[in-house]
C-alpha cells in the first residue's frame, strides 16, 4: 500500500512538472492558473483517496503488476527473471516502451510486427531492438493490442491463456504463436489448444521456433581468464516447488543422509532474495540442478545459472547424452553416473579434498561462457525471424498430441 501510495505521488509529481513546463511555454491568465490548480488538487485528492481506499487498484496500469523493485523474489519472478541477470528488479513503467520503433518506416511492407498478446506471468519484459540484440532486423515488437489487424504474428503465453483471444476475423496473413517454456508435466492442457495456432515456440527442439533456456557461447578474451569463485559450501540447493512425487525429492532424501546440503527456498523456510542469489550459488562447489520433471531438452536456468556463476551443476533431468548435446561432458555431474545417492555423496566429498580434480570441471571456461536466454525478448525476436522467412500457410492441428501426447 505504501509503495503504491509513493507511486501515486510520484505520478502526480511528474504530471505537476509537465504542467509547470507547459505554463512556461504559454503563460495562461491568472484565472486559468487558478482553475488548473484547483482541478489538479481535486484530481490529486481523488487519486490519493482511491489508492488508500483500494490498495490493490491497477488504476495506474503499471506493467510491473504485483512485483515491486524491493520485493523478495516470488516464484514467478524467480522463474521469469532469474534468466535475466539473476535479478528480480523491475524497471520503472515509464522506462518500458509499449512498442519498439518501426524499424524501416520507408519500407513498411517488409517489417514484421509481433504482438505480445499478454505479458508472460503478468510481467512485461523489456522490448528491445532485435537488430542490436540478435542481429535480426526489420522487427517491430509491441504490447499494443490496437495493432491486432496489422500484426504478422501474435504470441500467446500458455500459462496465462484464457478465453481472452482477439476478436475475429483473423487477418489472412496473421499467424498465432503458442509459446511455452514449461515441461508437459508442469503445465495443464486447456481448451484453447487445437486448431487455433500456426506456430509453436518452446524449449523443445521440435518446436517451430526452439528456444533453449541457455547456451554456451564464445568467451571474450577477458572472460577466458576465468578464476573459480571463493567457495565456503560444498553442496547447495534452492527449491521452491518441493513435492513428494518428484524424482528429485526422493533422491534428495536419500542423498542428504550422506552429505550436508545447504538448502534454500520456500520449502526450507530459507528464501533468498535476488541480490543474494548470485553470491549464494557461486559460493557453493556444487549445485543441485534438479529439474522438476524429466523430458528431453528440458533443462532450465537451474543448469545455466550455476554454469554462469562458476559452480558445478549436479543434474537430474534427461539422460546424460541429451545434456551433452548442449554442454561439454566434463562441465557437470549427472546423478545417473552413480549407482546410488550415497556413491554420489562420497564422490563429492572426495572432490572436496582434491582441488586439481575439481578444477577440471571448468576447462570449458577457457572457451565458453554460459548465457541465459532473455525470456520473452529472445522468443519474440526469433519469432519475428521465423515469420519473415516463412510466409506460407501453416497450422498446428494437434497441439495436445504433439506436446503432451
Ligand atoms: C526493502 O525492504 C526491506 C524489508 O522489507 C526494507 O528493510 C528496506 O528498507 C527496503 N528497501 C528500500 C530501498 O525500500
Ligand atoms: C524509478 O524512478 C524513480 C523516480 O523517477 C527513480 O528515483 C528510480 O531510480 C527509478 N528506478 C529505476 C529502477 O529506474
Ligand atoms: C586474469 O585475472 C586475474 C585476477 O582475476 C588478474 O590478476 C590477471 O591480470 C588477469 N590476466 C589477464 C591476462 O587479463
Ligand atoms: C493459422 O491457423 C489457423 C487455424 O488452423 C488457420 O485458420 C489460418 O488460416 C492459419 N493462418 C496462416 C497464415 O497460416
């Protein structure tokens, strides 16, 4: 409530500044000034009253719905924003454009407009220029629903899907994109899936527009000079979604009998906020990158963040060979490499005593760095690129069968 109140005042302050500036340009008469002042005070009073009366109001339509710069990470925030600089700090609403500029005003017919129909998890990611970010040119990204008739592609985020679809008719050239980064075990089917979309985008390589959670990219000369961060913990695990039926839960119970695991997150009543996340993870020799469900290609920020932070991931997920399609074999430990949790625990304890052997896990850092996907932006830009290169008719008839089947 207090934050909102401050936002309201801030907002009014900015309006006031605007009016003052206007005054300077064309000085109105005394009576007009009085009128403006009285009207302004009246509006201010109503606003402040309204905000106090109903603190949950979305009156100011801040896109940072429900998340404030200072709130500790909610699960949503973790999920969406851990992939971006490990921070859950949202930018000010005024800093976030609703639409990127039209790239080529002179050649409008060549530009691809991608409309993001709903903010994923209710959080608007920053719209940046696909050209400078991904070398994909001629894209205009927008949240502005009034552009529905011009948009070449419309993105629908699975988790936020409701009956709230654009009114027909759908322009003949327009493609609808089903967008989802969760695994089939962790998102529900809904009634909107079949015979509606033209294109899919997910972590799954069989998507039309596959976007993994991260990747290893060439290191700069500076990055090649990597030093392992200082360690004061052996094994760490941050988990918010702790459920008895998860494979990782069974593994953890057995594993923790043989080794000390520093645990964090909601389940362990030990939440860490976004500022501490990087420090905590990098201070651990090993991090339990245990996915919530096992599916091909499904490895998430739980893998790519520790890799970026100089910590060795111990993974539960798809088989080792699937990981090795994305990261070097000596960059991680797979629980399947060991006959039992106890043997894994013994191995980690022995590695704790062997600095030389531990260092080998970072050989890949001489060449690569782990780069997390910029959630939303990367999808949007790649979708733009796809639409530019694929103007033909295409439809996803059996999305349920394909993704959940
Ligand atoms: C952020 O929140 C914490 C606790 O909720 C508070 O102590 C701190 O002063 C806040 N920081 C700012 C900058 O508002
Ligand atoms: C948001 O805006 C306020 C005032 O305009 C400024 O003091 C603050 O630093 C801004 N925060 C961010 C994250 O840009
Ligand atoms: C590599 O990093 C270390 C410390 O992190 C620094 O002392 C050294 O000068 C760096 N070497 C090069 C070639 O940049
Ligand atoms: C997209 O898919 C829908 C539903 O299958 C179909 O009616 C529409 O013609 C398709 N549009 C394009 C441009 O492929």
